[in-house]
C-alpha cells in the first residue's frame, strides 16, 4: 500500500481534531424534543418494566459514537489517497493520435467515422489501468494536443470533446514525430493510432520516422466502405488582356470502383452559372474547362453530387471554391509627342483610364492628378515622389538610368536580342514571343544598386525594373519604333503586366489555396497584422510577413482577410486525392514496427482506494439514515 | 410570503372557536331525547323512585314501632297475626337529583380535537335528558376541587343555563377526583346520581375518587372519555416526555416497541377500571371521542340506564 495524499502526521492531527469535536458533541447533553403526554404515570409503569431497554439505548449511543468515529476514519484515510503497491509503477504511457483529416468526415459508418473514432478512444480511456496515463492528440494538417499526459479520466473524456476532423490532408510524419517527442524518456510507452488507415508515408526531410525499440504500436481501424466522388481541381483566372472575362478549370474524380453519374454545378457569386451532367468511370476523372466566362465579380464555387441527388460518403470534397482577383481602375498619363502603339496598348483594357500630356504640361498634370502610372515615351520629366513610371527609351537629366558611355552613340547597342529573360518576374509573364523580337538599336544604361534587368541581351539590359523616389519604374532601353515589339502580342502584355506589377496585382494570382498548408496572402503595405474570418465565422489574427498575411486554413470555403482598410476574399479547398479516397486502407506497420490491436489496462477499473473509502462512508451514512427513518434503531 | 405577510399572519387573532352548543347541537339533543323515550317506552315516568323511604304509596319495608310514630302506618294485619307492632314503610317519591361532574383538569385538553369538548357535549346531553325528565340537574366543574358549580335546576328551558355554564369552564390544573368528590358531597346534601365525565387520569388513582362518591351514598356513574390516539405520542427517538398537568418530565428514547408496550399498558389500565366498576356495580362507559356523538349518547343512555 502506498500513500499519495496527506502525510501521516497531517492525517493524525486531522483525525484527532475532528474526532475530539465529535466526542465533545456526543458528550454534550442532547437537547431533546419535548413531547407532552396526558398521563405520565402510565409511562412510568412502562419504563419500570423495561430496564434492559435503557441499557440497550445506552449501548446504542456508544455504538453511534463509534460509528461516527469510523466514518471520520474512513474519510481521513481517503485523504491519504492510498493505492495498492505496484500498480502505480506498472502504468503505461499512451499517446493516442486520432486521425482528424478530411477523410474522417466520411459517413460510411453510423454517426460517421469521427463518432466511431471518438467512441473507440472513449473505450480506451475507460479501459485504462489505474496507473495508466494518456495523451490525446488530433492529427490532420498539423498536430494538436487535446490533453496533457494525464491519468484523469474525466479530463481525458472532456478533452475528447474537442476532437473534430477538419478539411485537410494528413501530416503523418509530423504526427508520429510528435508522438516520439511525447514518449521520450517515458517507460512503458505505447503509441495508439485511431483512424481509417490512409495516412501516407511517415517520412519527412529528416528521414523516416521510427518508433524506439520496444514501443508497441497499436492501431484502431475506423471506416467500412467508400463511395465518393469529389472535385480534385478547381481553378479560375482572368484573361490578361480582358480582365472582365475568365476561364475556369474543374476536375472531378471518381474514387470508387463503380461507374457514377454525377451532376456538376458552377456558381458565380452564389448565382448558378452552369450545370453539367457527366459520367465518371470507376476511379476515373474528367476535366472541364469553361472558357470565356463572365458574370462573376469575385467568387466561384463548384458543387458535385450524384445525378440522383444522393450524397456520397465524403461531403467535404463535394464543394470547391475559387476567387478571381479584384478589378481596379487605373489612371495612366501618357507623356509623348504622339505614339499610336502606346495609345493602342492603353486602350486594350477598359479598366485603364488614360490621358495624354506634352512635356510642357506634364509636371502640372502630375501634381494635380493622382496617376497610377505615367508613361514617358522618349522623354523624361521630373515626377513627384512615389510616382510609378514606364520609361520608353529614356534620355535627358531626369532619366532614372544613366547612359553607359561617354556619348549616346558610344552607348548604342546594335541589333540586340532578348537573350536573358527573367520569366519568373511578373513583368515578363505570358510574353510568349518576346524572344523573337527584333530590335534595331538600343541604348546601354548603367544600372544602380537595386535595379534589375528582367530582359537583356548580351550587350546590355533591354527591360529594367527598379525604384526611384518611392515609386517603381520600368524602363525599356530602346525606341519602340526601332523594333517590331509593337507588332507582337508581347507589347500590350508588357503594358498590362507593368500596370499590374505597379498595382501589386500578381499575374500568378492563386484562385484558391490548399487547406492544411500555410497561405501567404498579399496585403497592402504598412500593416503588420490581418484579421481573418473563416468559413465557419470564427475570427483570428494572422501576422503579416514581407507584405503577406501568413495564415493556415483548416476548413474549405471562403475566408475574409482584412488588413488595414482593405478586405479581400481568399478560397481554401481540400483537393487532396489521398483524403478523397475514403475506402479504408490497411495499416500494418510504421517503418518496421508492426501495428497490433490495442489492449485494455491491467486493471479494468480505477483502483484509487479513496473512492471506495468514500463510497463505504456513504453506504454507512445511508444505512444509518435508513435505520433511523425506518425506526430500526430508534 | 413576504415578511409583512408573515407578521400579519402571526399577529392576527386566532380564529374564533366554533360554538359546540349551537342550534344544531340542541336539535340533536331534542332528537336524542325523543329516541331515548321511544327506546324506553313504558318505563319512563315524570318522576323516579329513590331508595329513600318516606311517605309514598309504594310499600317498601317494615320497621319496629317506636314511641311517637304515626299510628296510621302501623300494620295491623301483622299485629293481628304476630302481635308485633310494625310500621309500614313506603318509598318516598321525590324528584331525582342528577349531578354531572365534569373533569376540567389540563389532561382533558390534550389532543386535537380535545377530549374536553367531547366531555362537555356528553355532559350537556346527560343534563338535557335529566331536565327533560323533570329531574333536578346540577353541574360541577372539578379538578383537584370543585372549581365551579351550577346549582340544581329543573325544566327543559334551563338547558341554556347549562350551555352557558359549560361554555364558561376551561380545563386547567391537575386531577384529584377524591378531593373534588369529598368537596362535592359536603356541598350537595341531597343525594342522587353523580355522573362523572372524566379521563380518569388521576395520579392518586381513579378508585379513590369513585369510592369517595360511593361511600357517601351517591350513585356514581362513570363516563370515561377516551381518545385512542393518546396511546401513541407520535414522536420517536430521544425525547423528553412531559406530563401536561404537573409538568413532570422524563427523558427516554422512544421506540416502536416502547409505544407498543405503552398501548398494552393503557389497555390494561382501562381493563382495571372496567373491572373495578363491575365489581362495585358502578355503571361504566368508555366514550371514544373518535366515534359519532349520537351513537355514543344512545349507547350511554342504554348502558347507564339513565332513563329507567
């Protein structure tokens, strides 16, 4: 017998103190209830005939005192928290990883897999031995500890209520590494995995995750079947040259072994856009590209269901979400002696409002109006700080770049080619024929620190980007009229890309993010935190790092990200074939450790004796109460 | 209930107690008187014989002639046969005196409803029948002494005085029937029937009180007012039993067994009373207050042969 509660001295003091109080209370004369009787003489006759009764009453009083002292003893002993020797050392340390990935939302078993998993864990909790301890964790795109390592059944069952699968894939390697960290240094550790078996490899950058020698691996399989179709890809983008229109890519996949008739619906800003019926072969997929769409301002949603309107086993992948980049009008000032090529390029996008100015009135106009971009065609005028400028063959004292030569002639580059193109730069996207551009003469400029040539020939830069007086600039180092660039598709694309780049619009805009991963959402400069409202209405705060809010979406749907005065919507999708493939898979081993079924604790019920002591005390009190009220003892 | 309501309720005067001698009760007495006449038809007379010998017309006995006796009452036929001068004695006919002794000790007020109200009703009924038969009826409230007396009266019309008297008496004090009986016999020279309405809870013993009446040539009749609920005080456990009359107390642990023993003792005590009365030819009736009043009164008439 071991004691984990109060010390013997404390218990003795407590017992003596309270026991003395009990004895004093018994010694004190009982204030009896007065019962009037009409004729006491008759009672005297009764009492004279029952002398043994008085003795019995006296004994009963002593017995009652002893009973009270016994009750007190039981309760004081309970405070010592006695336990049977040995059991405390034989306890196991269980780390239970409960699969919380999207596939656990499948409804192939009554109540769903999540309920089945919860029940399995609850059963394990109740089968814990008296000295067993358990740590509960949910594993999905990340690992979340639901409870500390504890032997408290109530707190474990309470923690289990927080388990809820999310719309993410599974970071199995991260989860198993978490389990390894949790059992480090503990004896009799066991790792228990509860899930549907679709965990993927337990391998990450540090290699395979292996359990230490002697650490048993238990597995509780959840799930029965899997009939599921889901949206495996959903993307939308605006056309670069006509941003009012967009195209959509949807891929639908059948994850079961039977042919499925499905109905695919597309919604733009919550309004139905198109409904299509299609047949999916067993384990087959179909892609559908909807071109030249219009009508959506910001959000798109795809929904899939069986043609007979029944639901499949996993609703989480039956919907996919996408957003289109917000459109903004741009004001452009063209400072030129007249250049039809530039004028034409600016007319391509109806969201561009262009004005023209001469060299003489350009400074005045730039001071009065706020322009998103000033295009200086062969001329340079001083621009207010922060003004973004597209220079076409700049020259003069206000040029952002200095000529790399003693004279302009010395800096001439004859027949340069676009030999080095930084295709990853936003300015150079979608310029498919830029490499074939012929240039007659270009000027070699000297770049300053921070300037970057995104296109260059062997002799010198052809397109330069950089920053001056707080504003971005783009410089083309040749005269358009001495090249065939204006005749190519790349020319208007370059103008549009310049405006987008100046505005911060990313041509590589992602119409949706994948749940469970870190999302980097561009936000306006100057803010350090963003407020995020998830699809379930929950609000959170996300840090802003390098101009992007970094958040992790664990639910599919639309998220509102507010940073500063601007709000935008981003979409999160579960597009994870591993999760959509809901048919349970066998889980036999973890990198060499064989998985077995879990076993109950050595002692099926709790063996904390204080409970039994208190129960005994309670039973005695109940018996005394019954005997009193049933007039057995009085 | 608010505090104000509580005080209002607490300070409110107690509800007036119902008058036990209302018109309804009087009608009941009339009815009972008629029934009693029918029951004892042919035996009822306006007057009764007493054991007293005197100047009546019914022969009672002979006695030796003494000088000075009225020669008209000499039985000359006996003298002719035996030459003995004997005087004929006749039962003296006179109106009967009925004394109703009502026990007004504190024990009579025990319980709810109390024995006292029942006893007063019985006393009223006895008195009414007596008045209806043209007897002389006196009422006495007794405890350790005669507390209050309503002098002998006759005629049915006097029943209201009796009601008023019974309304005016209150139970208080202890019981000492013997002392009260002695005082009664000293005060009331005219002998007659003494109906004792009591619970017989006399610490000195019920026998002494009854004997005190018997020994002075009164005819005692005992109406023992009994409340069967008294044999169980209700409480259990460690209690102090307090005698309502003398305040004598005793601490006991009351159990079911003890209550059962008390009930047996109570029954035994009642049997002792019954036996005592039987052996001394004292009419005795136990009047259970839980039983209907009318039945009980008729039973009393029959049992006590009051109207015979």
